[in-house]
C-alpha cells in the first residue's frame, strides 16, 4: 500500500493522526505569522524554537503512525 493511501486512511480513521495533523497545521500557521515580523523579541525567538520542536515531534509521530500501519 502506498504512503498516500495510508495517510488517507489514517486521516479518516485514526483520531490521534487527525489531532496531530490539526495541531501541526496550527503550529505551521503560527510560525508563518512569526516569520512575517521584521524582528522578534528574545521571548518570541525562544517561543519560535519551541514551536519548531513541537511541530517536528508531531510530524515524527505522524510518520511513525504511517510506518506502523503496515505492520
């Protein structure tokens, strides 16, 4: 089964995957908004790093769910 097919199935059947995808998109939007700013405060830089790490964790977990679907 192709990865795109698995993702499609997970989007419709797996609650954890759905939540991760929604949160990932929200974080992506937040990062886009931060990137639009000309300058970031020190606090915003720290927050941006936290968001990037969290976004990566969500993406990694989503990939793990895709990989484990075949097993």
